[in-house]
C-alpha cells in the first residue's frame, strides 16, 4: 500500500526529570573578554570588559560584574573516571569499577581549547564521571552550576546528570543531540546543594545514549526532486515552498537524504536564476540535510558543433566546494563535479548514489570511472541518477542512455534503480537484467518531470518521496506538491505518479552500535552575589566594563557578568579567571602615532565624526590613499577595484585559486595585480568573465568579502528584518554581526542592497582588522 501520509519517526530520547531547565535568554555569551581567561601578571586594578550582545538586537539594561569561583582540572579539588557499561549509566548506581582518567585526558579537559578526552564504546554506553569538592564555597546565596563542553557522534545524544544524594539516583539535567559538523555542545544546569552536595562534594556525569540499534527492518525514506529550472526562472516562490517543506520534514525525521537529477536553472548564463538555485541549496546546507545534485542540459554550456560541455558555471554554484566537506560525499570524477557519488546509510542499509552529469554520461571516461567506483562499493545498494534516461513512453531516445544501461547498469549487479528527469511526464518500467552468472535481477527505471514546456504548466512544485520497506522489500513512490498541497499531478497517469515497486535490498547484518562522549572542558561554577561593579544602558554590541580595585599580588581571581537586556531577560556568563602579578601596573604598548591634522581635507573630526578615527588609521597604515585631488570623498559608494586595493594593502593574501582572466581587467589595467590577488584569494569571483571594477559594492557583498578575506568564523544570528533568512548573504551577515563588526543601521535594519560608502567600508575594515588581531 502506498503511504501518502508523511509521519514523524519515533525518536529515542532521555526524559529530563526533577530539574526544570531555564530557556536560553536573549543576552548572548560575551565576546572579547578582558583580561582574557587564564591571563597572568594582571594589574592589581584591572578593568574587566567584554562586548555584550542581545540576540534580538535590543539594548542591554545592566551588566553586573560579580565575584565567582571555578573548579576545573586546571586547579584542584576535582577527579574523574571513564567507563563503558552495558547498561545506561543513568539507570544504575554510581559505577565504582570505572577507570581513573589519565594525565593526558585530564590535561585535555583542563581548558576550553578544542583538545578533547574521548571515551568510546562499540555496543555499550560510554560515560565520564567527575567528583568535585566545592566545600570551601557553599555560602548561603551562592548558586552552583555544572558546566560541560564537548562532543558526541552525529547520531549521539549527550546527557549531563548529577547524583541526587537524597533520592539515591542519577537525575538528568540537560541533553543535546550530536551534529554532522562535529560542532561542540554546551550543557549546563544549576543544582540544589541540599540534594546534590554531600560532605562538600558533587558527583556529575556525562554520557552518550544515542544511536538506534537493529535498524535493518525499519522503513526509511528519501526525497527526489528534479528539473527546477522554471522555478528558478519564473516561480521562485515554488522552489521556496519545496525547500521549506524539505527542511520541515527533515527536522521531523520523515526522510534522511535528497537527490536532484538536473536542470537547476533554465538558462546557464542567467545569474539571477543561479541565485535562486544557490539560495535554496544554501538553505539545505544550513539545515544539514544530506543531498546531491547533478547537471542537466540547461546547467551547462553546450557547443553542439564541437560536442563540448562547459561545466564551469555549474561548478561555481554546485561544484565540489559545496560538497567536499560533507560526510556523505564520496568523490568527484573531476574538479567540475561532472560526475560524483555519495555514500549514505539508512540505518544498517548502505547505499551509493551515483550522479552522472549531462552530456558526458555515456563517455568512455565516465563509463570507466563509474564501473570503478561501483565495483569498489559492490556491497552497497546502488541508485544511479541521470538527467536524461527514459522518456514519457519509458523508452531510450539517446545513445548516451543506451551506453549507460549497457556498460554501467547491466555489468554492476548492485545497481537497483535509475532516476531521471528531462522529459516532461511521469513513467517507470521494470527491466529484467541478466547477470554474469546467468541469474536475473530487476532494475527499476523511473522518470519524473512535472514542468510543462508551456505556461501555465511550469510551476506545480511536485517532488517524490521514496519509502523503502525492508520487511517485504518494496519501494513506495509518492508524488506530492508542497506548493499546491496536492498529491499526483492531474495531467499524468496517477498509476505512474504514485506506485509501489519491488526493491531487492542487499542483505545486511546488524552493525555495531557506536557511541562516543568526548569532553573539551568541564567545571563546577559557583556564582556569588558579591558585586565588583556595574555598567548600564548599552547598545547591543558595545563594550561593558568595570574596574576591580584592591586586589592582592600573585593571586588567582574569578569573576563573571550577569547581563540583563531591556526586556528584563538575564543570562550569566561563564566564570573567568586571571592571576595578578606584581604591584606595578601592566606596561602599555606605545600607541600608534595619530596624525596631528586630518589627512584628507574633506574628512574632519567633526564630519564624519563616526568614521574619522577609522579613516585616519587606514590612511596612517597606507591602506587608503584617497583621490588624486587629495580628497577622500567619504560619501561616495566604494568601487570594487578600490576594495581589492585595500585588501591587497592590508592583508597577506594567499593564492589559493588558479588565475582567472576577467575580460574587463586586462593586464594593462592599473589595478590588475590587486584584483588578481583578491580573485586568487577567493574574495572576489566575478561573473561571466567580468569583474566590473567600477561597480559599487553593496552592504551584503561587503559582508561576504570581509568574512572571506579575514576567515571570520564567529557564531551567532542577526535579527535584521530586511535580510532574507536563508538567503545567499544571510550567513555572512550572521557572522559579521556575531563578530561585532556590524550592528546595523540606526533604524535596526541592515539595508543589504544599499551601496557601501567609502567611509562605511573604512570603518568595517578597521573593525575587521581589530577582530583579526584578537582571534
């Protein structure tokens, strides 16, 4: 029976009990904290400071600087153990047979430095337990917080728990899923000393309870979409609806992998169409959805006379750079990503998805490469994606399709299915194929392309969900349009739109059930109400500061910030530590000489007051030189060629990419060297072999070039209402905002399409240089 209702898969989760968790408040983790954590030889009257932000963009009402205490492996009073147990450790008493942590593991856990101590298990539950003596700092009113930072597997579930001495059991405090990117997780929770402290000691534990077992009989699903060219050209809202649905359904767990079989755009040289495609692919990347794409005939430049296919534009938007770091990406046949394969497993069922790009799918080079990789992965179920295979009558109409069938599909017994688009229609056929040993197998060939060649049949937005049932080895195809909220395109035969076919899955055995917990840093933080100072009425992104007087020499001190925004939401910072030095104040470096008078006649301390210092610093360092008449013309939009000049003067650019000639930048161009340097560094790409040196840089383009040039990796999200979430520039503006380089305009907007003035770019680059110096 065809399953038309997409249901959410059940998730195994640990139920958090007994302790209520406070949701993350709008104030964010402070940045550029000074004195830096673990600083030594600090002045006896230091100024405590940090950049404070609010995720909503609202102002900061107060920042209270207070004393704290911290217990971690950099100090004393903490011991640790590692264990691998058959039972979930939260369900059993404290395991006394655990192994003490080694000196190397303790060193890795002593600081938040990216170095981790790993405990693995093949089929059990790995855990790390910590015993912390906090008896010195249990004064009334002090809050006790457990803090853990580390990782687990992408399929893992990291849990933080504490031993309840009154109840005699572990209590779950917080948990978080792993992620495919291997990003670190932070788990923290405040605990009640009456329940969780005995004889001055706290027992905390982290363990991994993730990864489903014995999944060989569970249904699994993937999504197939194709021929989106008219959505890119005329109906971007249709593609947006498909992407919205794919993201929502992936979050629900209704499918695990997606495949696109070509014609992302309708006109390969239309940049606006590629921007629509890029925006939707970027959104899939941001949602961490495993997927692959191949090039259709509209995605490549075709020279019919010489029978050549130019993949350069396709490679720019959907090439190896987009996929090379994905965990499921296997390899590409060449740098342009004409052919590639993905390796993906649905539970215990291993697949290879082979993508053959248009025009060269039947070439001798492709045949040799495809046969090599299919034989290397002969134990995996193989699905071949092509742009053009069968037509609406379920027939081959090209020699390329016949070659792929004869020389790739037939010889490789693990190939079970070929998916294709191109031809308008929906159809399928089951072919009987004779294997080398004389036995036979079935190969399913399926066509789907819901975009008609004439309006209005170009914007339906249908895709297909494929659900595999290992118990009876069937495969359900369901045709659905998120845009229309409708099943089965009415112009096509419903029996060919949604149907059930046999799919002979390769035999599997239940695999090991790997789990892993790794700690980067662990601490018990004690937050007191002992005030140091207060700063107030700050804008998001400004520096909060307070002076701490009366400190003793050669002494360790701990402090934190309690940040409250305009809405009254509060968040405590981590606890920071420094050690004072002698009584003498820290020597300060000689400041850079400031010009005694303005460098440019049209730039004064009064106008533009907000940019004057940045412009003068840029001029003093030789990064900007003004116009031939001596003026800076700070109100003018900055030209792309002048941005290249500034980067060339300010940054040691690396030649990461091959030289690319621009038609409008000959070697005789006065800024040829600088433009070439920024192109080879990946800062500027150009389009259609044009650089457009005199074109003005927009604010969203500014975000991209600064993030790229300075390799900024700050994490955070902006809240600008005029920046499209998931748009091509959204991630760059996120990063620039998180780094404190931009806080937007006075009206709370970012104005992404507006030109950047020369003064504005000087300010942004000045901030980026400062950020680069401190990171």
